[in-house]
């Protein structure tokens, strides 16, 4: 399994479980704890997770990494002639 596949697997697991520890991911992916932590660092940079002591928690996709709700808005402006 390649790095991107492992990261996608982590995302899939977190979407289902909402949180997981490093040791469990290490066993599932058959990689070292150090490798799992590197993957979690990448996911944290992407804003996908919050790292915890020994694991990770999925960030609610309706909130950003600081817990603020994200608001999407589209504004359609009339064309001026």
C-alpha cells in the first residue's frame, strides 16, 4: 500500500469512528507508530484532524480547526450595463 492509499484509509477510518489511536492505526496499516504520526501530521496540516495525545480526532467538517462554524455563501450580483 502506498502513502496516499494509507492516508485515504486513515480518513476513511476517521469518518467512521471519529477518533483513533496511533497504535491501532499502526496495526491496521502495518506500519510503524512513527510513520502513522507523519501521516497524522499531514492530515492536521490539511485541517482534517486534531491531534491528541496518542491519536487523532476528526474535525467536524462544518467547523474549522479552531472550532468555528464555517459558513458558505454565494452572492450573485447583477451585471452593470
